[in-house]
């Protein structure tokens, strides 16, 4: 899998706009964990060592990661845990807004801004798995409005958009160019 470069200059955060935020980089993991611990303290929630370890592993992952992959990484680090334990930790982290769950492939990624309530749309590359979080309220407002018209009460909505990231588009374009040159 190819990791997509993320340039800090390209990132702008508006939580109600349409510009994307990036997940914490490996260098930011410690700061992110401290922020998570502070948020849990403010909310009177326990940020246990297991929850901290799971969040750290999610943050360090280059792509969204599943519970069993987390278990494998925990075992490699010398910590044993059962699947229900990891799922409970992930549920807690999701309830606290520290991670997002991608329903399409049952994986998790760190939230770029857990200190703010926000709705996100996820762009997921079908080829390499690169995932980007976009903050936008317009999509959810439209869903809520349509649901209201049919007397449906929305409790949770998650929007995932599948396509090709810039890197995979470029590789596909080069591949097509190469194939067309081979034909001529």
C-alpha cells in the first residue's frame, strides 16, 4: 500500500467547511494521546492503559486498521488481549470522538479533531486504502431533511465515498499511457 504525502500547507480546518483535516502523524501521536487523556479527564471518563495503547496503534497506522490487526500488533508488542477487549476499547474511543469507524470495511482511524463535535465524510481509495476525513455539515443536513420528510429519525449517519486517490489516479494514467504506446 502506498502512503499518500500530506503537506501541512495544504491543510486547513473549518469543521463546517469543505476542507479536509489529516490524521495525526506519527510525530504527533504523543501530543494526541495527551490531548485524548485531557479530554477524557474533562468528561470524567477513564483513559486506561489499554485504551491508550489501542489509540496509539490506531494513530500509528498508515491506513485505517481493524480490530484483529490491532490484536496482532499488541501481541507483537508483548501485550495479550482478547477480541472483545479490543472492541470495547474501540467502542469507548469512538464514543469519545477519538476515532472514527469505517463501516464499509470495519476499520478505525484516529479523528483529526476530537475536541470538536463534527460530522465527517470519508474519502476511501478503493485501490490503496488511503482514507481522508472531510468535514462538512451539508451532506448530513441533506440526509436529515430527506429523512424528516418520510418521518424517520436519524440517530447516526456515516458517509464513505469510494474512488481513487491522486496517487492511484496518476499510476492508472501512466499505466494507460504505457498500454496505448504499446499498441502503436
